[in-house]
């Protein structure tokens, strides 16, 4: 099945092509995905064991309509209730789940919807993840913005009215060092009230440095919690080390970050188990670090450049809605983000039920905000996008649409003193 993900490799040198084929076809040629590499910090946390013991024991086929009904009748949602709400038995109860989720959202978040935008500052990557447009074997236009270019992109975004930004890079320490990312955070502080990071996982002291540079929170996608599937999808690079990635949010909190975000990339493996694992990852860390802000994202696979065969696997909008409603019922205080991977129609509907944060004015390319925001051909070099988006609405349009739904769009609600 994995071969459907592989890109045209005619541009590779014979040696590189041989290595790529060996990684794809000979598992023994790959380094263990469960062993730490030199320089990777180990935090010796018990969170992973707690999450995976629940996931490994999860048989979602055994739940019945009675289990789902009971879960919806309980005042608070237990782990067992949550498992029932994620099961196929819950599909006929989607309307009841949506009503309960809407109630929980209103109770804890009112009618607010938070807005942010991502800024990709580099797309160099040293990992071979077979589903990702940035993977090191994909022949795309690579680019790394310098500080002048980063500041210009930030100025364009800030001029639109946006107050929260998420800085992203490809996973390459050599091309996007921690110091480089830190300088970008310092620039972001000049223009934005909230600064998030979605970068390669780093050690606690490096998260502390990035927080000192201005970062408020860190997002890390585990991609899939299925360790066997993870091994077949991440063939090379630091990202291949599954446990180091799992503990990234805890290291970020240990480094002083105010908040962390979690996600599986739905469609890579069994979405029932990945959704359970994502929520339990939040659940157990929330109890260990009760001061921290936590949120869940819910991206599905999207097509990537040079490979039009990648599409969400078995996760349709109805199932995605079920997952999100279950998240809200189980974790009523947690933020839920729905990205521009989803359609405008879906996002307009889900913010009225359980989502609390959406992106606007999105580009997943490098150095193209001015051309996309103004429509002008600047002639500036640009880097290729990581994946295709579905909802391309501007901040102005998104703000108006959210207001039109009777909700209150929020750009920032923090005061710094």
C-alpha cells in the first residue's frame, strides 16, 4: 500500500535513488524507530505508557448503541464513555452528540471563535515521510526566508489585522536552526500578540530558549500513534524516532511554554485508535500540568505536490464530525482547531458545534503572502507548498462569515503586563 505515496524519482542521483529504494523495500536498512538518536533528550515520563496501554486494549467493535446512549446521559464523560463515542456504534447518534458538544462549547467558550494564520519560513526537510510534500526526496522548489523576508511577510500579515501567527518550518536543523527560529520569534513579537511554533521537536532547554525569544505555544503532530504503521511511513530522519516525538509537548511545557497542541493526521492509520490516542495524550498531560493550555487539531490527509493519489483514507466528513464532537464531550475545556484543509462549508458548520479556532488567510507556501494577499505579482522567489488547502478565505472574509453565523470572532484575548 505504501507505494502509492512514492514520488517520481527521476531527478535523483543513482546513489540517492538506490538509497531511497532500499529504504522503501528493505526494512532492515532503516534505523529503529523506537531508539533515540544522539542528542535527543529522554524525559522518562509515564504518559506514553498510560496512553498506549489504553489504545492497545481498545476494541471499538464491542461497543453498542446502549453504551453510546449511556455515555451521552452521563454528566461527565469517562474514558470508557469516550471510547464508545468514537466507535461505529455512535454513528447513528451524531445529532445527539452534536447537541451535547454544542452545549459544552457554549458553557466553556461562549460563542467565540479564535483566528490565526500560519507562516511557513522554510521548507527544507531531512526526513523521508512518504505522505508529506516537504519530504527530502520530493522534487520541489525549496526556499528559506532570511530575516528581512520574514519580517516583510509578517508585515503583510499584520496589515490584514491578524494578531496570532503560527511559525512553521520543514524539519531540518541544518537549514532551520533553533537560533534561526528564535530570531523569527523575536520578529513576530513586534507584530503579533500570540506566537505559536510548529517545528521539529527539540529538547527542553531549546524550548526554553524559544519561549524566551517570544514563542507562546508549540504544536506537534504525532501523525499516527500506531507504532507499526509509523515505522512504514517515516523511513529516514529524526522524525522517525517515535518516542522522542511523543514526548515533545511535555518537553515544551517543561521548557516554560504556556500551551501545547496535539494531533494525529487522520487517514494515516485507524482513525478510531488515533483519535483515542490524541485525546488521551491531552487528558493525561492535562492532569500532570494543570496550568497549561492545551488544544487538539484534526487534520485529514490532503493531496501533495508530485503525488495526486494522497487523499483522506476512510475518514469522511461525517466521521470527522463524530471525532470532533467526541473530543468536545470528553475534553470540554480543550481548544479544538479545524484547519484550512477542510472546506468552508464544513468549517462554518463545525464552529457552531465544537471547534473554537480556525485559520484564515492561509498559505502553506514560502514567501508568497504578499502575492496572495494583494494579488500583485511581486516577482519574488517562492517555495512550494506542503499540501493543498481547501478553504482559502481571507481574514476579512472569515471574520465576516463567522459574525454572520452569530458567533464572535476573536483575534486575541491576552493582555501582557
